[in-house]
């Protein structure tokens, strides 16, 4: 029996940490769909494509030679066989990725690619058919509304800012928080114009992990998975 776990939520809610842990725990693969929007951005930047040219960006997304390595112990993104994982989270990409994420033709293309990856992992693939944890903004609603388990992971803005600041700058002092504010608050506002990820769809379980340690979030998520699968 395969299992698909879908996790959505805003920036800094702890989706990646939780999703990777769940995948490792259940022997599943792990798909970070945010990386796919980021890699389209990198692919366009490398080719000098203007991100505001929606058609050119959509075409590039369709032609992009992408391989998502979905091992939860070491997820990687290969573009034309070249590992670009380290480039995906630079400020240069984070600042502009929303322009790509609100391009509806890009969303349609990535949705299809994400569904194909999920389908492969539920029948064969790198998980041997055990399944996958996929995380993003529209997985519970658009990409995999039929997933066995669907979780909306949320947290207070203050918690999310502090987590992202620690991730990016190694601490959560005032300067780091300010440097991170744009990425978390402005980008989520922009992204929420195309996907609804602050409110749970019917059948989606909301997990508010404000003030929780990663271990507590993991335990709460395991309880949800066990009650839903
Ligand atoms: O989660 P992240 O910061 O890596 O996401 C990168 C961008 O892609 C961000 O603008 C949100 C967007 N995104 C999306 O629109 N839909 C998804 N399923 C995943 C990410």
C-alpha cells in the first residue's frame, strides 16, 4: 500500500523540516515543490529571459530539463544534469521567485510535473512504490487533493520570521528578522493571490505549530497521519 502525504503552509511554517522527517520515518520520497518554482527562476535568469515575459517564462518551464532527486536524506535539484540545489535559496532567487509563482501557465506545467512524480512514487520510482510526502502551497488543494493525508501547517508570523531568520542568518536578532521580513511577509502576500494556503480546504487538517519545537510538531503530525491513513 502506497501513501501520499500532502503538506501546505506559508513560508517559515516548518514544512520542509516536518516533511523530510515524515518521509524518512515512513520510508517515503520527499518532494519540495517550492524548489521547482525556484529552479524555473534560475533557468530563466541563466538564459536572460525577462521574468515579466509570461509566455517566454512558461515556454522555458515546459522545456526545462529538470530532475528532482526526492531522497529525504539529500534532496537535490538537477538542471540539465547539473546540481543547482545550492543556488535555489540565494537572495537573488528568493526576491523574484514570486513573479514566476504567479504565472498561471508555469503553475499548470509544474502541477503536471508534480503529479507525474507523485504517480511514479506510488507505483514504483525511488520509493519502490511506498509513496511520497509533497509540500508546497497548493498540494492539498490542486496538485494532490486526493492525497491520503492532507495537512495545513501554520504558525504565527513572529514564529515564522524567527525560524526563517535563523535558517538564513544563523540567528533571530532584530537585523536578521528585518532582513527576512520581505521574504516571509511580502512574498506570502503576493503568493496568496494565486493559491489559498492560509485556510484549510475541507478534509485538510490544520496543525498550528506556533511555539512548538520540531519534535513536538513531528509528534503531532504523526498522530494526524496515523488517524487519517
Ligand atoms: O516554499 P518556497 O519558499 O521554496 O517557495 C518558493 C516560491 O514558490 C514561493 O513564492 C511560493 C511558491 N510556491 C507556490 O506557489 N506553490 C507551491 N506549491 C510551492 C511554492
